[in-house]
C-alpha cells in the first residue's frame, strides 16, 4: 500500500511539535523520577550515535572517504571545534579522499 | 535583582531581546544552512519534491528527526513507524521543553509557550538556557527568525541542487549532517565517561545490527528505535545520571 507523502509529513510535524510543546505547556512542576530523567538524558547521544555509524560510511561514494570523515569529525569535535567547523571539515575530508581514490 | 525587577526589565527589553536573538541566530543559521543542505539531499533521495522537503523543514526544524522521517519515507514504512521514529529521534526535546518551561516567567501567556516550542531546536535551546534569569520569549523569536529561514532554504536548495551538483560534491555534503551529530555527541562524551562508553556501544551495536543476518532485514528506522530505547534504558537503570545539568547542547 502506497502512503501519500503528505500523510508522512503531517505525522512527522505533529509528533515533532507535540514533543516540544507538551512539556512546556503542561508540566510546570519538576519530574523527580531519576530513571526517567536519566533515560531522557542519555537518549539524544545514543540516538545520534546509532544514526551516525555506520551510515556515515555508506553515505559517500567510497567507504574510505566516509571513514575519513568519521575520524576527522571525532577528532575535531574532541578538540572542541564548533559545530559548523566539524561539519565543514568532514565534507572537505570526503572531497579530498574521493579526489584521490574515485 | 528581585523577581519583580527582572519582570520589568524583561518587558522593557522586548525589542533588544529580539535584536539579540537575531544576532545570536546568525552563526546558528550559517551552520544550519550547510547541514540542512545535506538534509535536502537526503529528502531528494527519499523521493520528496522541493516543496515537500520545505514543508518538512518548516514544520519540524529538526535535523535528526527529519532525517529519521526521510528514512521511513524512503523505506515506505508505516505511519505508525513514522510516528514512533519521529518520537524517538526528537525525544530529547521533551527534556529541553521541560527545562525551558521551568525558566519561563510563570506569568507569561501560554501563547508564548506555544511559540517558543516551535523554535526549540538544540542550538536555540542552548543559547536560551545559557541566559540568566527568566527566558525572554522575544529572544527565542529573534533567534528562530534568523536561523529558521536558513534551515528551510538549505533544505530546499539541497533538494534541488542535489540533482544538478557533481556527484563528488553531493558525496561530500552528505556527511555534513553526521559531522554535526558528531559535534554534539563527542564533546559530551569527553565530559562524561558513561556517555563516551554509550557512544562506543551504540556504534558497535548499530554496526553489528546492519550486518547480522535477519536483524539487518529489519528497517533502519525500527533498528534505530530499538537500539536507542534498549541502550538508553539499560544505561539509565545501571548508571542513573547525577547532577543537575539537563542536557549538553554540544556548542
């Protein structure tokens, strides 16, 4: 069954906004449950990590370029480079490696 | 300063808060443009038109969330899968929204809360929560009015130009988003050993899951959901997070 793209987009938009607006509007007291707070604390890092690897390696023409981008990205982020710098340098790394290999 | 004084200053400073927000939104917008450009390419790969990808970025303003959503569209997943993966990819905003909610003047009209929520991205959360005292909604509005259009434009141009660009450049731009993700998670891992371990475990688990027979047949979206919930929940139970800081936005 083919689902219309606009249905997908509607669901995406509604869920995204609900997640951002409901706590702001509804919860004005503090949630104390430690496990719940810890879960919410860890989720962003785990999600982003799972989404990044191995996807970054498959995103490029040559997997080696993807691996280079990963290494450069981790290194620069570790050294405290800004978000934009890290993203840009990953792109440049791919460009250089693929210029040599592909 | 007493709470009452803070309120008065807040009202007087509506305009300057808005202008400050616009100014602080500039570097954020530049970063957004590059990143959403690669998101636009992803959208195009998933079969979205430039108008559809504009709608996605206009209504969602979310990198990981949109990316996850496009994965579901590309895989022709179910709407339930879409709802679930969007929820998981954006679940961190529950915490940010909650944290911002605690810092908005209780007397602020609920309309402001609805509007702040629209522009609640990781970066705008970061610069908003860093201010002392009550959060001035107009600061958030300034920031999102500057950064938002960059985000939407980047997505649309990426979607259109992804077609026209040489494959070398498409290939290079497609890692910008992952670079941004790394810039968020790695500094957090540097500060918190548990997060560092979680990143390593997540990488390994995600890598294994995409190659192990049978498991690799499960859609990418579902895999992300299952791995995130399992790993985060295990970490929350085994290593409850201490400390008061809510989230590190990685900037």
